[in-house]
C-alpha cells in the first residue's frame, strides 16, 4: 500500500515536472523568438541607420559623447568613425566653432528637444554647408541617449537663392518697365501691383484686399467697368483689351489695358494679369500729328492757290498803278482806279498771309534786337487797336538778338494785337512783354513740343472774352474765325503759326472764357551775336540812268507789264519768254546788260540755272529773282540763300523800282 502511494506521488511529480519542462521550453522558445526579433530589429535599425540619406549622430545624454554615427554624416563632414566616436560634440571640428553647442546641449538635456532650421557647419576640407539640425532624447536599455538628425539643406538653400534671385529679377523687370502690371483674382481683388502702378495709384494698399473697379477709380465704382477686359478674361480665359478714360484727382488719363489669364496646375483660371499702358501723351501726340498733317495739307493747297493768285494780282495791281499815273486826280475815274488798286493790295495781303501760313513766304532773316524792333512798331500797333484799349509794353533786359526777317515780326505783332483788340468788347488792356527763358531736359519731358535751350520769350496777352477748349483746338487753322462776318478772314493766327514754324520757334496759347488770352512765342536766342542794321525800302522811287535790263518770264502778260513799268522808270528793257530766248538776247547784247530779272520757276530751265549760264559769259551780271511763292531753287525752307536778290509777286511799281536799284548797286555775289 505504501508502495502504491509512493508510485502515485512519483507519477504526479513526473507530470508536474514535464509541465514545467514544457513551460520552460516554451519560455525558452519565446526568449529565442524575442532575441531573434530584437536581432532582426537591430539589423533593420542598423540598415536604416547606415543607409539613411540624413546624418544621424547618437550622443550619451549624460556626457555628450558620441556613441554612434552613420556613414552619411561621416561622408558629409569628411570624418572617419574613429575620429568621431567617443568625442564630445563640441570638440568636433564641424561643431566646435558654434559657440552655442555646449549651452545648447544643456538646454537639450533639460528640454529633451532642440531644433535649428538653418545651422552652418564647416566640413573637414573647409567647405561650408547648411544643415537642418533636430535632436531628441530617447531611453535605450534604461539609459538616455540623444539622437541628432542632421539634414543637408545646402542644395535646397541654393535652389531657394536661385529662386529668390529669379523672383528679384522678375520683380526688378516688372518694377522698371513703363507700363503697369496688376494681378487680379477671380473675385476682382487686386493681389499684386508693380512699381509703375503703385506710383500711378499710391493710395492702393494690397494688404487691405482692394477691389479692382473701386481702387482704380475716383470716385470708386460700385460694379466692374462696362466691357471690362479682365472680367471677360476671367470668364472665358482669352486675352482681351480695351482703351478707356480714368478720372483721378480732377484729371482724366487715358489707358490701354490688356488682360491675360493665369492658370493653375489643373488648367483652371486662377487669376488675370493686367498690362496697363498710359496712352494719354501718345493720344495727344497723335492728335497733334493729325493736326500738323491737316495744317500741312491746307498749307500746300494755300501755297498753290497763292502762286496762281499772285500772278493775276500782279497784272491787276500793276496796270491799276500805271493807269493811275496817266489819269488826273480830279477825274472821276481816278477814284475808281484807286479803289481797284486798294482792293488789289488787300488781296495781295491775303495771299501773303496764306504763304506765311504755308511757310512758303520767301524771307531774308537778320539778327535783330526784339525789343528795338517791337518798340519801332508800337505807334503803328496803337493806331491798330484804338484809343479805348490800353497798350502796355514791358521789355525784358539783356535779351540778345534773334534771327528773323523783321517784316515777319511786324506781321506777328499786327495779327496778335488785332486779334486781341477784337476780343475786347469796349475798354480793356493788351500787354506785350519780352524776356529770356531756359528750358532744361526735365522741363521738356513734362511739356509737349518744347526742346532744351535758351530762348527769347515774346508774350501778348489781353483782357478780352477768352476762348473755350474747343475753340483753342482750331485757332491756327486758316479761315477759322469766331468773329462775325466782315470782321476777319480767319488768317491772322494761321499766319502767326506759319511764321513761327518757319523760324523754328514755338507758340503756345492759354485762354479761358471770360479770363482773356495769352500767346507765348519762343524764339531761339542768338546771344553773343551782334544785331544787324535793318533798312526799310526807300519811300521815293529811285531814278534810272538808262541801264539795260533783261527780263525772263514765261507768263507773257506779266512780262509785258514789267517791261512797261521799267521803261516808264527810264530803263532799257529786253524781254524773253523762254530761257533759250534770254540766252540768245544776252549773246546778242554782250557787255551791255547790267541786270537779269527772271522768274524762279520756268519750263525747260529754272531762273537759277539761267543766271548761271549767263554769268559764264557775263561774269559781273547782277540778278533779281521774282516769284509768287518760295522755291528751293534760290531758298532753303523759304530762307534766301546768301547774296540773292528777290522780289515777291505781286509787287508795286515803287517796290520794283527800289529792288532794281538795290540789285544794280550790289557787288557781285556767286549764287550759293
């Protein structure tokens, strides 16, 4: 019995032992699996550690010594493993120059985290690199370690630098172009402006999220502009443009706007770019150009009409003058002839004004003193304007001379003063003033038509009725007048305009209704040069002494008239209807002819060529040219060539006599 009990107990203990063995084997297997898992995890960590493309540095959290470092960081910094392992962080060459390394380690110990977005490091070979540095404290096997993740951001920083430089270049380009550039959102919010638009619209603050149609208009609009190109672009994605007027601060500017779409990566319209060009000055220049073209066309027409008209007036004026000399003043027909003569003279003045406007008036500019010349005609001007109007003369000091034909200055002053007189209803005031003025480049940039230099300013102002803007746009056009019928031809200001342009000057008008009018004329100063002495044509008809004169004129009627005039004066006259006839007569009367009077423009051969041919065998022959309008044959842009004698058709017998006497008395001049 006892044996059975013992046997039973042994079997029980054996079973328990087997269970314990099984449990032990199970635990051993679990341990082996855990060890295997740990080994696999360690291998995996080591693979990640060693293959990572960021630098990894493991430090002892208590001492700050390096306990591990991955190959990438070693390669990045240029160190070997042995040179790094066991060293304090702040002892390493790459980190020792960072003054905060040791202090940062203390902070890391306290906070268990530290981060540097951009940390400069120096590699072993002296290269400077930029890294992102992040450190964390971990517990490994019951011991604290610090893992430092170090990412090389040098390439990224270089890319950012390049991108920044590109953005700066783009911004510089946008800010230095002369057109405005704006970025507009689909909600019409102004997202960005370039420098030009910021200068044009300084009150716009991008930070306030301004709305396009409110910010760019004064007063602000409540809705987008009609036919707004930006609205269209945001709707259909196409390029649109338009020109519009924009009122700001009391002034109206003209703009041309071109709107283009900006798309995102998905191809959707994300915004619109507006290119805005201020075309105010361009439109003004185009208007001036069209006006100049119109005036030039009218000028050419006026010049052509004046040429034919002057030939006919020459006959009327000449024969009326001859007839007057044959009629006793007591006879009734004498007064009739006088009226014909006066009408012819008035008509001649009209053609003279037409030629002045067309810049086809032949002139002989001289250096003249503006003050002296104006003072010489003040008495005549006072007679023109009448006693009810006060004429004030304010001469400037030390003006210096200008280059102009004195007779043209007479025309300018007479026309401006008569115009001023007619603008004054009853009593009033006309002021004539002179002065010196200098325009620099900055002034000329802001004022259309002006050029830099020294100028003499002639100002004529009145206290009359003034003009509105629409009237001012037309005042220099021939035959434009606001006067009632019979009070003017409309040629006064166009004559002034033509004369100023022919003399390379500038004229500007200022006027407002009820505030009078001021004309400012600017003529180039010829300071340092002495003014010429100007002698008027003699009032008495010079006497002839039987000199022989050859006339060449293709208009038979005018040829006949001039012959009669000269013979009446006592000259011996030879006439030729063609240049060939003139050549034959000159050869037949060799050595006898003292003066050639020739029309400038003739068929086959012009007057200059004829004079040169005759001088080949009559070297001392003097010449007097005549024409109904200027020609480049003897003048450049209406200015007579040096040594050339000229008489403008139509002319009176007295004027012809004076010119012939002057030409006969001149020394020989080659035709330049």
